[in-house]
């Protein structure tokens, strides 16, 4: 069993109340990671606290059966949980349903019962909104900040397991947040530059295979 350190000190959201929720509620942590796309990282991870404040609970069972329109309204009310508050509210409810159906409402079981890093990655990628990269980052976050380190976790997360400032897993204060943001900006610029370069002409008779 790989239980997260309950009460671990995190500063991902850069807000004491929001970070306290992330540190003590497994579903909040999963939800924050879900919201971390097309939206500033720290604001995405403040989302679970906003839901808790407005809905009254982060119990996946309650969220799963909430009226979709009412839940979307509370999630999109300024300050919203995300740039696309209504659509992400639906994703949060989808995530809650999976946690209820497959993990009896206990989000921590996603990682607590994973016997290896590979199994954890598989479990995460089966969740709504969790692609391969998000699963890698979340696995690294669990290891680096919550001491959840299933066998082989460093292998499955790749560079996200290394020292440095690559993702939310490396955010421990305002300074590291700025460095992660700078890394992402540079990576995005490099990708854009690579995509803008003209492709080299192929010699006559060459194949595209």
C-alpha cells in the first residue's frame, strides 16, 4: 500500500486555504490536476477549494449525483474553477463517478493500491481527462511531494522524475512556480520554432516510409 503523507506541506495553489485542501483531500488533488490545462497552474489547483466552499463537500459520491446544471453554475460563477468552468464541471463530475464506481468513493485507492509505477500510470490514464503526460506529472507529484513511490515510478515518469523545474511536481514556493512557468514557456517556444522550420527536401526516388 502506498498512502500519501496526509497533511503534507504543499504550496501549489499559492493560497494557504486552497493548498490545505490539496494536502488533505485525495479527490481534491486529482481534481486540481484534472483542471491543470489551458489555465494557469496555481489557479487550476485552487479549483477544488472553490468547489468545497460553494458545494459544501468534495465527497465524490455527492458530486457524482449533483444536478449537472446547478453544479456547472457554481463552478462557472466568478471566480470560476477554470477558464471553461461549465465544461470542466462536467469533467469533474465524470471523474467523481469513476472514483465512486471503481474505487468505492476513495480517491486515494488510485495510488494506494498500485503495486508499481506502471500500474499507477495505467490507473491514472483510465481517469477522465488524464492522458499520458498528465499521468506522468501526477505520478511525479505524488512521489516528490507526498512520498508515494511505487516500484519503478522513476522509469515511467521519465524526465519529470528528475531534479529541476519541469512541472507542478516541482512547485514548492513562488520562486519554483516561476521557474516551472519559464520552463514551459521555453519548451512551447522551442516546439513552435521546430514546427516552423521547413522540411528538408527528399532526394529523388526516396520513399516516405
